C-alpha cells in the first residue's frame, strides 16, 4: 500500500515567513551556524559533495531563543497539516523532535519518535514499534511530519520516510527542515511524491536574491 502524498512542492509556508520572529531566527542561524567559504569547493559535505556553504545547526538547536522560535514555527505548521507525530532520522532530527514536542501545548496529543540509521534490538517492547523506530508508539497509525536540521539532497529524510511507510501503518504528510541548502532536495522530494518545506533557505541566510 502506498502512502506517498500527492502535493505540489512547497518550499516555505506563508505562515512561517510572515511570523514576527522568522527574521530573528534567520539572523540566529546566520550568526551561529553559517559559514560562506568563498569558493564552490570550500567544504566537503557529509554526502561527499563540495560546497561553498557550510551549516552546523547544532548550536542553533541548543540555543534557548533559537530553539524556542523553531519549536513555535514547527508547531504552527504541524497544526496546519494535522500531524499526529513528529520525528526523523538520527542524529539531527532527535534534538529537533525534542524541541517540537517540548514547545507543544501540555495537552497536545502529538507525540515524538526517532528512526535509527540502523535498526537495533527487537523494537519497542511496550510501544510495539518495529526495530529501529523508538519513542512514542506508532502502532495505531497516524499522520507524520519528518523533521531535519539541514537538507542537501534529501536522502536522509527520504530514508526515514521509506522506513515509516514500509514498517508502520502511518503516512508521512510532509518533511520540514530548518534550512534548505537549495542543492536539489526539492526536486528529489517532488520525484518521490513527498511534500517538502523548510523554515528558511540558504539564500535567506546568505542574503542572496
């Protein structure tokens, strides 16, 4: 059974860009996470690609003000999308999921989970989750938003989506990243039939038109 969602690619929701704290978050990402190396081969990314641009969003996710804004923006979109769960592939998605859950209202029914890169153990003894999917129980199904800190090719998030669709009865309704590096991820997600959004793009951070 296929759970791919038939949406047009959407790089950023208007409710995100128009948020009063959005520009402040862009400034914090620029200050804490971004380096312009000045040449197209300045940095070698985890994917092996060369890039002029470098982002390390871990300091952003560990910053009180930045994480507060991220959590608020993610919850705005997840409410609009009707998401029951939020999670993603270790490592970057783990603190991001924690931020999203922590910033949810105390009475929220939305729950978080994580996907290990490689399954470990037998799965959840109490949650009935398959091996490698940990946290809240996904056994009853539901709508999922996958989160990612920085998106280059989209490969990590697509791997998480495939694990969810292959191993659970849940449907991934969107992937949301903090930063889209604008290096082909939107096309990859569109080809896979996955709605992709980001809180900001590389151009926003680098002040590019």
